[in-house]
């Protein structure tokens, strides 16, 4: 009898909780006002970002790393001579990984690859070609060139778009 009473009490509490949930959820949605607005702003980018890649390989990891450091230093020096500020030359990624030869079901390390990816930012679009030339002439590869908005411009235009979307709503 005691077990039956406990089961009955639990069942009543569950039904009460579910009933309360449905009552309050309907009340909450009935008192909600929602609005949607759209805005589109077209803007011109204010900076060019050149992604460079310096890749070296060797049988020994430290030799590949040292070769990569030498090329990276040469590329950075050439960019600084162009007038690019040091703060606008950043390491985007840096990886050292082994290269394998798979034969007869075994993997043998045959060397190491070092990849250093640099990000070079300029507001002078006409300098992009010179940046590419200086980097390639000193041993780098061009990964990509993007024309983007600076963080400050992104914030400003996002604010304008939100204001326009609010008025639209």
C-alpha cells in the first residue's frame, strides 16, 4: 500500500509539472512581440592581405627548420625594406611534420617538412605586387591574396547595418 501511495504521489507531481509547463509556455509566447529586419551595405575593402608560405624539406627536422628560418628571415627583411611595418607581418601558422615512405606494409620516415605561413597586411593596394615579388624572390610561395575590411571598418559597417535593419523592422 505504501508503494502505491508513493507511485500515486509521483504521478500527480509529474502531471502537475507538465500542466504548469504548458500553461506558462503558452502565456510566454502570447506576450512576445517579434520583428525582423534586413539591411545590406556594400563597401570597398580597406586592406589587402597576402598569405605567404615558406616550405622546406630535409632528412633532419632541425636542418629543415633552420633552412625555413633563413628563408623566413630573408622574406621578412625584404618586406621591411619595402616599408611594410613589422606589426603587419605575422606568423599565421607554423608546422613541422614527418614525411613517410610506405613500402611492404611499413612506414619509414624519409625526412621532415617545415611550413611557415605568413600574413602580410597593407592598406596600399598598389604595393601588393611588390610584396608578392619580394616574397617570391626570397623563397616564399604565395598562398592567397584577400581584399578585406579591417577590424575597425568591420565594426563600423556592422553598426550601420544593424541600425538599418532595426529601422527596417
